[in-house]
């Protein structure tokens, strides 16, 4: 079986989930803070994780079976038939560090996606089950449609593909309901409990591929899930939410804090890099001005802005 995810956080969590009961515990120990108290807390957390993992249903596969396509296809040009230079440029624009680091990260992400896609095609062609883990956001909605388009040459009738949607809510025995914005938020030991795979027969895969072909032909600057459907939208589609958050800020504010509030408002919706891009557009329009730049080694949105026309 090949497991497909669309973000690096999902990739990490699922690989731990597939590593067996000891995987989550090992992560807890590694994440422990320095010093005796930190190590003690980490050991206690490791014990809790190990206990939870031991009671979790088994999952089929190994960590090496996870392939990741972190292409952020909801944003930017999607006219390429395969991930290429245009997608690399979009990824660089969403990484909110200095230009050199942006280019380096984008190059690595594109290389990973290309390699993952090639591996996926080879294993799917050999008859392995392809299990796609779909989060609610637009990136995953774009991801599964583009994936169908990329697998079309293999012949949908010959493929074994299934999808696992993240439940809208999880009712827990203690009477609470948990809402996840993406599979990357799910604890590794808990993936199996939430998994409810549904086969995607050839007609369904064909429909997904056709939807992607239509979106690619439109090639809008942005795609969003609206009323449960993935549609092309203008780049300023989310600006009303951006402005609402900014109006609630003081006259001078740190952009990173405003972006944090925006991400909570639009969950699941946009990345921090895209939010920074939209705020920069307001700076260019003269509605905001920068009065203090980002601190060394921090993202471009670690700066102080002043409202002028908001």
C-alpha cells in the first residue's frame, strides 16, 4: 500500500503512526526540554503515548510507504502538466523567509514531489493500493484532483485507489467533540481510529481528473472550497477576512500576530505565507506602512506595521 499526503506535517505524523507503538513515544522523548524536569516530563509523555499507541488499531504499511506532494496547488499558476518551474516559483513565494532560503526550500520541495510522484506511479502500476488522506482544505482538494490527472495515463480501470476523509468532528467518550483542520494535527497513535477508507472507482477518478482539467484551463490565481465545491477565485478572495482582522488591531501592530489571528479565522484555509502576501499587497496600496523590519532570522512578516487607510 502507498499512502499519499499533501503536507510535510501530515507526512511526519503518518510516518510515526506507521512506525508502530514505539514511534509516538520516541517522538515524545526527543521533544523533551533540557534538564532533569524536562526529561522527566518527556518520559511521562512517552509512557502516555506508548499506552495510547498500544491500544490503537493496527495500520497497514511502513513509514517508507508514505509519499508526500506538498505542492500548495490552491495558489498560483497550475497550467503545467507536471510540477515544474512555475510551481517552484509559487512555492518560493509562499515561503516567508529571505529570497535565497525561499528558493532553496522550493527547490527541495519540488524535487521531493517529483520523486514521490514517480514512486507513486510505479507502485500504482504494479497493482498496489493507493490510499489518499484528504484534509478539508483547498490544497488537499486540489491535490487529489491533480493526482487523479497524473494517474490517468495508467488507466483508471487498472488502479486501486481509496480516499480517507478527515471527519468533520470526532466525538470522544468524555463528552467532548474535537475538530481537526488537517491530518497533520492528528496524534500519530490516533490515525487508525479516524480512518474510514472509501474506494474511488474509475468513474470517480475520471470525474476528479476532469475537474482538475477545468481548473487548470481557468488557471485562476487562487482556488478555494466554497459551499463544499472547489472553485477558481480571484487572488483577493480572502481580503475581506484580512481587513476584518487588521481593523481589530491597534494602530501599530506586529504583522505576525495579525496573521496568527487570520489563520484561526480561516481555518482551514490559507498558509501564513499566503496571508503575508495579501498583507504585503495592502502595504503596496498604501493602506499599511512598515515602521520596523523583521528581526534577523525571522520570517518577513515579523515586522511592525502601521495602519494608514484601514
